[in-house]
C-alpha cells in the first residue's frame, strides 16, 4: 500500500494553514501559537509552552477576510511533543463556536 492509498482513507483531509492562532486554557492562561494544519476533526498546533495531554483549549483562528468570521473552537489535546523551540500539539475539535 502506498502512502497515497493510506492518506486517502482519512475521513477528512488535512489542510495546511500555518496561521497564527490565539489559545486560552481552561484556567485562563492565554498565549499565541501557529495552526499548522486543520481537518474536519482536529488541528495541529505549534506553541511555545508545554500543554498537557487531555487539557481543553479554546482557540480563535483569525479570518483572512472580513467577509468571514474568525474560526473559534474548543479543543482537547491528544498529543503533545517537544518540537524545536516549542511543542507540537495534536488536538481534537470538541466544538465549533458560532
């Protein structure tokens, strides 16, 4: 099986984003990160500080156009691993705010 065959088995394809994102923890700590990619069920974030697996986060991904509102979500951290000068988080989207 090729990598292409495997990647097409995903329910949602990942979209490369690489945009700044605002992150807030449940206890009110706020910081910036970079949303590396986005799918229908989750996001990959790069942040400067450690975040525990299982932690819930609230995020705001600003819109590139005034015609669209920012993308606001509640996330659960599924993976957290050191990555260069920060941490790479694999998250599941719990809720999309309207």
